């Protein structure tokens, strides 16, 4: 048979051995569990905050206080994307069986998404008769969700699963080219991706919204729905993948980043507040769309927050404590709780609105109410998921929740979410 050559003129066998050398030992990376739990809390707080920051009876002080908190927790969705990239590469680098992989991901991700879409539809339209039109409308919600305002994330993240072999091939090429003792290839890939992503964020914020009409209807649709396009979150996925391949090195980088990252955070956070105030001023309700993730300034802020909270996760997991246990536990049920939490939030806000009719002075305490709602929704969603996980076939509502067996680190084997 002919000699099959790889990236550097290696034979297929030599290349396979080199790739095998880079396959990572499957020990649990505890800080990922913790960061996943923190990211879930950040998203719940964002959505809780959105219920009160936009109200016309919110005071200007409360509105901007909530906006300041909002800017602190913008890392939520990017953190989930980063962790997805990290977990997939960690678990599948060098051994991807794509048909089995996509089958598992469809069951783990799409089945719960479909079931929760049905639940949300029934909740919103309980009187509708189940017929052909009913199934048609549910199908529309699956493809273009509007009732579950947070379901866009599922459509976006699944694109990474579909395209994972392409990402993996690029990462493998960069890893093999860098050699066994060098990391320049991966870090160069990350730097180039970051530069390209910054340009994309500029185009997303400064160019595309004002020139969409000059494109065909298909591209107009893509531009108006770019928040569901994987390309607009690709940097975070690649960032997570690089961290997975160079975990030890990136732990050192993040631990040594505290001072310069604090400077970046202060500058980016201050600029985000300046942009929001410049767009909103003293008028109510404030417009948090000025703080979209898809703009260069927020990209800088989000990167700083990701590094900061990764640093916190590393510090928290230096020894086992209650905070580690709590955030890891939240991380295990984060996908099911993410799907569910908007429904819990809607019910709780309905109760608060009814209470507000009796006690109008409640609007003087919207900051306190926001944090109370956040705590209740987080606890109720996660506890409900914990209960569902004990029911037969509950995993089809929750997705993967990890395993409590075969661990060298506290009893929970790491499983990709």
C-alpha cells in the first residue's frame, strides 16, 4: 500500500501516535463545574433584573443600579459557550466518532429542548385543542422560539456540535504543528481568532444594522438574527478549546493575570457604563440594548469577566468547601434549570405584580426585589431539576447531569454538558 503522509510528512501511524500523545487524562476539572454553576446564576440574575429594570415606575437610581449589576454578569452566556468548547475538546480530542457523538448530543440537548418547548406552549395557550394546527405552531416554536425568550441559546450552541469536527480538525492541526513542548500554535490561533472576532463585533454593531437593507432577504434574516449564529460566539468556543488542550498553562496564565486583568476590567466596565448613560440619559425606562454582547467594548468586558471568574473558580476549588459543593451542584443541573427557569420566573413575577397592586410602595425596593426573585428562581429551578433527575426518564427533561461514580475528586466524574 502507498505511504500516507500527515501534516508534517509523518505517516498516518506516526501522526496517530502524536495525536494520541495529546489526548488528555479524563480527570475531573472541578473549576469547570464551579464556573458552570456561576454562569447559570449570572443568567438567572440577568433575566430577573430584566423584569424590573425596564419598568416605568422604577426609580432612576434603581434602574442604573440594576444596569451596573447587569454589566457585571454579562459573561453568563459566553461562559457557557467557553465551557462547551472546553468540555467537548477535553472529552473528544483524538477520538471523535461523529455519528455516535451527534446522536448523543441530539438526545442530551434537543430532546429536553423540544419537551420544554411543548411545556412552554401549553403554559401560554392552555385552552388550545391538540390538532394539526397545534403541532404546526409547536414546530414553529422549535425552529424559531419566541415563547421561551432564552431558547435561542440552544439553537446557537447546537451549531457548534454540528460543526465540531471542523473545529477539532483546526485545533488538531495547530496542536500538532506546535510540537510537544510548544504552545505557540494554539495561542497564535487564539490571538488571530480574537482579532478577527473583534472586527466581527465592530461589523455587528457599527455596520450590519445600518446596511442590512442592501442585502437579500435571506441575509437580512441572518443579520437580524445574528445572536443565534454560532459565528458570533465562536471566539469563546475556541477559547475554551485552547484552555482544555493547555489546561496547566492557562491556569498559570489566569492566576498571574489578576493585576492587568483588573485594569482591563475597570476600563471596560467604566466604558460600558458611559455608553449606556450616553444612550439612555435620564429618561426611563433605560435601554439595556446599549449593552449588547455583540459589540467591541462588551467583548473586552466579557473577556475580562471570564478571566476574573475563572480565577475565582480556581481559588474556590483549591480545597473542598461548601461554596465548591454548591456551585458544582448547580453546574450539574444547569442545563435543565436553564430551560426551566424562565417559567418559574414568570410565575413568580405574576405573584409579585398581584402583590404590587396591594402595596404600590413596592416599586421603591426593586433592587431588593430583583435579588430576592433571583434567589428564589435559582433555588426553585435547581431543586426541581434535582427532583426530576430521580424520576425514571427524567434525563430527557434535564439533559446530562454528570455521574456520581468513578471519581478521584470528591465523588463526581466530570461529564461534558
